[in-house]
C-alpha cells in the first residue's frame, strides 16, 4: 500500500479519517489533477474554464468515493496513489471528450482501425506519442533516434484535446 494512504486507512476514528482524507485530496490529489487538466486544456478553453472546473469536481468526487471504499475494504489496494490519481484523471478526461465530441472519437477509432488493419499503413510510438503513416516510414523510423521534431515523419493521432473534426461528418 502507498505510504500516503496508510495514515488514512489506519485512522482510528471518523474525525481523524476525514482529516486525513482532506489532506490527501487537497495536498496530494488536487495538484496532480490540476496539472493534468492545465496541460490538456480541456475543450480548448484552458485550465480555468467551466468545463475544466466541472471535470475537476467530478474527479475529486470519484477519488473521495474510491478512498472511502478502500478504507472500509483495505483488501482493494492502491499501490501508487499518485499514479492512481493520474490514471483516474486521464480516464475522466477521455470519457468527457468522448461525450462532448462523439464524431472526433468515432473518427479517431476509425483511423486507428484502418492504420492497424491495412498493411500499407502503420502506427508506431514516437518521441511525442503515437505516430501514423506508411508502413515504410515506420520501418525507417524504428532505427532513428529523435533529436528534434523536424526529423519526425508521419502525423500524430489525436490532434488537440477538444478539437472537433467537422469535415468528416457522417450520418452513422
């Protein structure tokens, strides 16, 4: 179990547990969530938008609920609290984006399918994330070390968070 959680789990009464929970959320979890939301600029509006604020509150509620469950059933272990908070935040952001921009999600899924099922195209990991392009590009890039962004071939999948693609509208 993560040492950050130990005091909360081992609290002897509810007052002490609530105090520990407040410290966990305010001092440990919220800065991680704000950092992730601030870098992602949810919905293109920036880290201080109403959407980002709502998302922050939803994530905190989710974390508080999970931590209270953990206190009553310590067999469900969180090995690394910071990683758990980050994972919860990324999952909440992805869910939010799928709900807000369903056509973007559908296009992204279709592109991934095409790029991974057609031998002419490929997906591969680059220095800044997932890249796509012709399979020949991938084969050449696997032997490269990336020293600058100018050496990249292919395009990143995903674009900007919150960017909706209207050009590929379909009626499905």
